[in-house]
């Protein structure tokens, strides 16, 4: 009965983490290029009272053992880098990646980060930056007075300048990818940091032929959170939490009965 209490308590803690993860997903349902997280669990060690195949007291062996589990533990909270829908904004500096890849940016302290959020702006020198002021790498500078900015699916950036009939190319946007994007370290602000688990960043030109996604100008990638799925998962987690609490209550009731036995 004591074991049942400890086992059920691990289940309650696991479902609490599950609810925390779901709440984070729902909170970011409108966050540009947000990737949902999924909590994963594994059962704990077993208390083996009899091994399968052990010699029986008579002739033969036990075909089935006696192994009692002691609960559950969280294994990972993994990001799911599934493509979100593309929402048209008609803003010429809004860029969405259709397919694999990340934009590479540099923070003011020099740290290199990666993001799927392509909501770019121009700073006071014309450089393309994120809303937090992180500079796109390689640096793309838009000349002052540019009448139109055109960004191709291959990342080619061209501008139309006053008095010039043809567009002038001013830069080339590059994307990076990782062998294991789920191994990236989430830093908040739609940013990720490279880790040993993710593998090194591999840079390339946008294009399916090169293994990278295409850049869509005038679009933003929406969050890949599905509200209906998250609500169903939340209900399941809540019921699981309640059932584990009931198991603790049942074990407590059984202990109370045992304590009240009379000769």
C-alpha cells in the first residue's frame, strides 16, 4: 500500500509536467513560427520478485515472472518541428521558410542564434534585423530610399532604386539546418541555440534541390499548435492526474482498514 502511494505520486508529478507543457503550447498558439512541445515518459525500475524462466519448486520453470513497477518518470520535452501554415501579410520584409531550415541571427552580445520567425525590420543603417534587434546573417543592407524590395525563393535580395530602371541585387539570404533540430536549446524569443545533440549548423542556399526550404516573401509561418489536439490532451492529462490521486486515496483507505483491525 505504501508502494502504491509512491507509485501514484510519480504519476501525478508526470501529469503535472504534461499539463505545464500543454499550457505552454496553448499560450503560444499565436506566436509566429512557434513549435509545439510534447512531453514523453518512461516507466521506472521494477521490483522483481520472481524472474520469468526461474526454476519452479517442481519440474519446469515459471513461464511468467512477478515484476511490480514503481511508477513513471519524464524522459524528454521534445520540440516538434512540423511545418506551420503560411499566413500572407503583404509585408515585403516578412519571410517564411517553406520546408527545412532556420534563419541565422547574431545577438547584440555576439551570440549566434537560429530562428524560424521571419518578421524582419530595417534598423537605422538599413540592415535587416528581428524585432528584438538581432542582425540577420549574412548581413543584408537595404539602401536608403529603396522603392521596392524583392526577395526570391532562393533568398536573392534585390531592390529598385530611384532613377534606376532595373532592380539591383544587394544580398543573398542563407539558411542553416541541423541533423537533429529537436536537440536545439530553446532560448525564448523564438530563438534556438546549437548544442552537441543538434549537431553543427549546415549553411546553404534556399532551394529544395539543396535540401533547404524555400523563402516566401510576404508570408509568416504560424504556430504549429493545434488547439483541438491540445484541449483533448489536456483533458486526458487531467483525468490521469485524478486517477492517480484516487489511487493514493484508495491506498490510504486500505491502510486505514488494516490499522483498525481488531483481534
